[in-house]
C-alpha cells in the first residue's frame, strides 16, 4: 500500500474520531437534560447545532478523503463507498446538518448576539 494511502486513511480515521468525540459531548448534555426533564438552554441548543454541523463536516471530509483515494472503480454501484459518499453529500445539505448555517448560529450566540432563528 502506498504511503499516501496510509496518510489518507489515518486522516479520515482521525476526522471520524474527532466527530465522534464532539458528538459525545452534546449527546451527554442532551441526555442529562432529558433525564432531568428539562430543555437545554437557548445557548446550549445553539452550541449543539454548531457542534452538530462541525461533526457532520468532519464526517463528510472523512468520506470524501476515502472516496477520492479509492480510484475510478468507486463509482460502481456494487462498491459501498459510492453510496456512503452520495448519502453524506445529501445529508450535509440539510439545514440541521449544514456546517455553515450551524456554525454561524453557534458563533452568534458565543459572541453575545441573539441566535437569529426560531429553529433551536
């Protein structure tokens, strides 16, 4: 296996691990609020949205790295990675997973502005 491929696989694995670690933070917060019968605060919701968008972006980047490293055969229907690539592309377009939309929302709240959306 070529060293570049090894670097690509390691980079993708680290992006996935980072996304999972970030997700664990907000999943814990949401579970704690649910167990207490409480809603997260507006600020917490905005942070969760920002972290969700960032984790989705990391996952998308990981899949793109692996997809691009796979060569031309990756577009064949019987190669599972083409389906993963297509699905993550579609998922990342959804407003609740879009990194730009969610990071802007998180950033607004972090600098003391109103969220600017009712979708929290």
